[in-house]
C-alpha cells in the first residue's frame, strides 16, 4: 500500500517553488512578491496552501529568493494556516526547480512540486494515485490549451496543390501545468547548486528512458498566473464565485 486514502496521506514531500521575480507581472511585482498578489481577496500562495491542506498535506516546503522576507513575513511557520512550513532559501536564482538541490535530507522518497503561481483546484489525490499506480518515475499534470491561428491555414503539397483550407483554426494541445510528482532517483538527476528548470528535468528523465506519465486534469480549472492577462482571468473567475475547493 503506497498511501492511506481514508485520511488523504501520501508519502510525498510537498514543495512550492516561489523564488522567481515575476518579471512578466511588472510593475505589480516591483515591490510585491508574485505569489502574494491577491486573487479573490487572498494571495495566490494562500489559495494553493489551503488547497493542499484540503487534501491532507500539512507539511510544506517553500523555495524563496526574490522578496523572500515578504513571503516569510506573511506565512511564518504556517501555524496560523493549520500547516507546517519550512523554507528553502535561494541565495542566487535557481530556476523553476533547481532550489530542490539545496536541501539534502527529505523525510519521504517522493516529491510533489508545484509552481507558486498556479491557481487551480486540480485533483491532487487523482494525480498521486495515478503516479503510484502506474509506478512512474515522474508524473506531470497536463491541461488542455488551444492555440488560435489568426489566419487561414492551407494544406499544400510540394507542387503547390492546395488540398484544404481552414479559416482561423484552433489546435488543442496538452501542456505542462507546472505540477510534478517524482521519485528520489529523478530528484538525483538535478545538478547541484545551479539554476535548473522543470522542463529540463522532464527532458533528462525522458532521455534516460525512465517512465514519465501525463495525468490530464479533467475537471475544475487551472491558471498559470504569469502574465497580466492570466491574472485578470483569475480575478474575473473569483468575482463570479469560482473559488478553490
């Protein structure tokens, strides 16, 4: 048995990556940590912590770097939120996942890693269940994304014959939601003490031929609050009463 489904406990370390500068949200992030920007009356990071706590996760690590004192000052040790929070301090920018190499001892053999700007009510239990049941080295939360082409698209042969024409089509892809769960040997692929991105770790695991699975989010919502446009979308959702469970 990998987990206790009755109480929602899984043998995983939970890490929120929140060390970035949020440059795409300037000027809002000039003096405010990106994860502390409010959505629906409370900071993004608080939505995420409340969501994790709702699934039984009470011990959380958070990587901090830029404006770290704001994050630590707001969350403290987590006791006011009903959780226990420990911090991983980035002395230099470590990318979206590199800070995990700064900590050498973890209580569990598996890791749930979430970008600190994710605003979502994704089913954490389903993600964990799929990861363990498929005996994967890494599982990635996958969400659908439609790319709109603003022009008419032509299907053409090399001789110039047009076989079809589609006006301003939309193509749907499954994209990385910035939520990962992986095992210790995957963690050991991280280079020590340098900046590293989540997508680089995914590519390293794939290149090694290890088992990587995508877990589609089939219900609820997901927004990567990395731009003014997506921030506005999240705020609009909160105004019409769509809140995290």
